[in-house]
């Protein structure tokens, strides 16, 4: 390799994102390597986050824990993506109200998906404790629609 070719190779090497290059041609051999100013990553360089204790807040002279509640409440979830409706037609009475007891198979709402109205039924006998979505609200698959208490 000629001196001019080596200079061109070095210029090419400098302009690219390549960090190491090795060329061997007959008896000629050249190796180029860039040394970065940033040290090579090692696991010891990552700080380990300290465990966090739950935060306690004082509200109206009562201590309230800000730690997430681990109690999962029962709910009836959306089986599809669409728009949730609480009544069969606009202005009609809603299918369910908070405090109402429903039987397995009772309609609790409608989800419109692709212009098709799909009745959503209770999966078990239960009491409605809260309605989690508003009438006409878009819902996702698996999104809780109503919170219930199993009977």
C-alpha cells in the first residue's frame, strides 16, 4: 500500500463511525483503532438505586399512606376496544346504577365497535360499587368498566 493510499484510508477511518479497522494484504498489515474519551461501560459504573420507604402524608390530622394499595378490587372489564354506552339509547335509563345488584348474564352496558353494538354482560352475580367510565367514553381491551363486589 502506498503512502497516499494509507492517508486516504486514515481519513476515511476518521470520518466514519468505525472504531477499529485491520487490513492485511500479503506482507502488508495495518491496524487502526480509535480511543474514545468516554470510558468503556462496566456494571460497576451503574449506581444501584436505594430502596424507597413508603411516604406518609398528614391530612386533617390523620396519617395517610402514599404507598400503592395492593388490594385488587373485582371489576367487569371491557372485552374489546370501542365506545362504552351506559344505556340502550340516548336519554334512556342506564343499564346499571351504583348499589344495584345484578345477576350473571345481566347487561351492564354496550360497547360500540365498528358500528356494531355489543352487549356487555356481568360474568357473575355481583353488586355494582362504582362505574369507572363515562357514557360515550372510548375504552380499551381489558379496561375496567365497573367495579363490583361479588355475591
